[in-house]
C-alpha cells in the first residue's frame, strides 16, 4: 500500500487529464471543498471571484502551454467539475482580486528541501527530497501521479489532487523539490507555479530543465532544488523576473523559506523572514555537517533529519499542527520524500515523518516496490 493514492496516466493531453480526473475524483472534490469552505472564506475572499479571475488569464496560459491547458480540461471532465475550478486549484488563490488590488488568499507552503551529492553520501548515491509543510487539511487530497506522455520521459509527481505539477522526478534522473519564499513580489501575467514545475519535470536533459526553471514571467517567488542522478544539484531562488542560484558546499545543499543568496532590492527594507525558516535551515545545516563527518550521509540519516524536533514537540524540520489550530493556521509536514536518483526510486511518507514510514516507488514504471526496510 502507498501512503497516498497512486494513479497512472498516459497518452495525449486530453486523455491524460480525463484519466487523472476520473482516478482522483474523490480527492479533487475533497480539495475543492477544503478551499471553498475553509480557506477562501477565512481570507474574506470569494471562490467565484477567483474562478472569474483565472478564466480571464486562461487565454494567456493556453497560448504558452496549450497541452497543459488541454490536460486541465480533461481533469475537469473526468472529475465532473467546471474547467475554472481546476484552474483555480492550480493557482491556490494567488490571483484573487479584491478592492482593486491583487492579494494572496492563503500563504505559500513552507518546506525543507535538500540534495546530497555522491561525495557526501556513504554509498556514493545521489539523493534529494523534502518535507512538504503546508495546511494539514490538504493531506487527504494529496495524490501521486505517474505520467507516461506521448513524448518525453516518464515522471512521478506528488501533487494536490487536480494540480498539473508540484515536486517529483523523471526517469532521466531529473528531480525537482520546491519551497515557498517569503515575498510579496508578483507578476499576475506569469504562469502559475504548477505549470512551470511540470515544465521542469518533463524535460529529458538537465540543462533544459534548468532553462525551463528560469523562464519568465513567473507569478511569484519560489525556491527550487533541481538535481540530477549524475551527481549534480543547484538551488534556484526564483522571483517573477529574476533568478539567483546557490551551489552545494561540502557535498550537499538545503533550503527552507527565506532568501539566502540575496534579499531582493525591491523588498530589502521591509523583508522579514520567518523565525521558523531560519531555525530549520540552521538545524539541517548542523545535521548535514554532522553526518558527513561521520563517514557520509545515509538514507537513514536523511530520514532522521526529516523527523527532527530539536526545540519542541511540534516545531522543527518535522512540523505538527496544534490541536486547536483553525484550518487556515494548521501547518504540518503533510508529506515527506527521499529520492535515490542513482537507483531511480522515490521513498514517500504521509504526514509528519516522525509518525510515518516510507514506501519505495520506482520512478520509471510507477511500480510500488514496498516499505523501506
């Protein structure tokens, strides 16, 4: 059994979308209910306004990515939803317009991402992964999607049901993990992040994946850890129109949710990174260095890092919602991933990893291998 529903889709865009919508129908409707009944009203916003807003932008997105728009249409048909609902799930409130100005409906996700190069790994393998920190209420609408396109590599992604892309890896050894960045920089003419994350993972060649990651305009600011099985990784701090980058030091790199390379000049005077992000980065840096010094990092070491609670039971690299948190405030590590790019196997765990266990899935075939021993 997998920690999340695993669906397989193939063929041309409309067929892929319909297969996706039919297989994940329950999870897509669950996600729609969560946002429309809990998150959007809590922000004082309207789902109808969001849908109207994304439909105004849909022609631009269709011109840039006709295949992905066609796939989204297929998802809507397969799940019995309006096309606007699926597009809105792919924007998560970023495009809502209220009182004449754009604002976010809910915060971007957190996350702690990493890559470990062969020289820092005890067995010489290339590994990458993350804890996905976001609203606890979406945990039951997460799905794993294995895609066999007509052209390009097969890929395995973890997404909120109905979304076109998030994080994962392809059979050519390219992997993507991502973190929100605390920034209000926006370009509402840009592509939603679910579109361009999919653009990255569909590329068969690492340099083309990097090129896809640096395309502009993007809607907002997101950190990307992009890795390759041949022992290379780069961290990209992306903004709507610019990108800064970081390379591994000591054979590894990691990132949380604040700018490390440079604080954008446009927000430098008011930039206020979250204390939680600063602590998580410092802690993963401390642990990575400790394990490298102990004869190299292993899978078990990475699992221990992702389960870490250094300062409290609920706060740490492994994050837990508090019992009395409202849905819009209930942040948690909703999933955890450790991918061995050398062997082409993704290990996936549901919920805070300190409470779960990892299951191995082959990236190329999408076959479940079994629990991590």
